[in-house]
C-alpha cells in the first residue's frame, strides 16, 4: 500500500524550458500537487469557475497574483483563490516549489 | 476587501488545556485552517466519510496517524487522509502548527 505521508518538496522536478507539475494525492473531492518553477518561469493567470484552490510556498520566492492582489511570496505564505477568482504566478524569482490544492479535482467538476 | 494572502503560521494560537483551531479560508468546496498543539496535546482519531483531508506540518513535531500508519512528522511533511480513512494526532512532541485542508468544508456535506 502506498504511504499516506509525503515529504512534499522532494517530489519537485524542474525543467529549463517550462514550469512543471507533480501529482501528490487525489481523492474524489480534493487534489494535491506541486507547481515547480525555475527563476523567471511563470503560470498565466487563469480561473476555475467551479473549484476552490490554494498555493502554499514550500521553497523559493515568487510573485503570485490572486484577483487584483500581487505579492512576492516566500515559504509559509498561503495564497487563497476561491472559485471564480483569477490567479497565477507572474514570475518565480528563485527556484520555487508551490504546494497546490484544488477542490474538486480536475476532471471531477 | 480581505487579502487573499496569509502568513499561515501567524494565525496560530495555543491553549494550555486543549488543542486549538483557527480558520484561514473557506469556500463552497474547500476549507483551510490550522490545528495548534502544545507539547503532549493530541487529536483523537476520527474519520470523515464524505470528505478528503490533509495535514501539512508548518512548525513543530508531532506523531500523526493516518489509517494504520503512524509517523513522527516535521515541517514539510504532508499527511493525506482521503475520505473514509481514520486519522488523528497521537501526540505533539513540540509546540506544533498543522495546516489542515478539508473538502468539502464542514457543514457542506
């Protein structure tokens, strides 16, 4: 049986040409994964009409945008993007790992 | 308007006689909060039949139980408790703050 425990940041992977993603856990109602960025990489602002989402910075530093707010976020900062609120990562300022949670999971809406 | 950004651990509060909770964010599909423990405090094992949940250790050290697994978890450890799997905190070994996410939120099942 797979473990229920993860060292989250150890699942991170990086690519020179694009931001990458890694899956951590998925249930019927909640998905957890990582978004991983090299410095200068970004995630275009987008919106989930039917899902609540958060980012938690696990490592690095990035400018995150939620609605009209844009902040440079460091480890321990939580960014909350409830359904319908646009969100994205304007730019990673260091090699950055974000824990991402989304409910319901992609494909279950 | 309230900010979409939180320094999660700064919302923590502690009580000598019991573990405490703090709300961080709630949407229709996802709730985020903190569980806060002084050393020796615990959270009895329990199960959510209709909700997926996780704990992420933000500070401290605690023995967390998910299903048949029990682990001493430190900052950065994620513990995944999908719907139907019993989970709890056997004992905090230090002053401990856990980020907790649950989908759907309490009262929305």
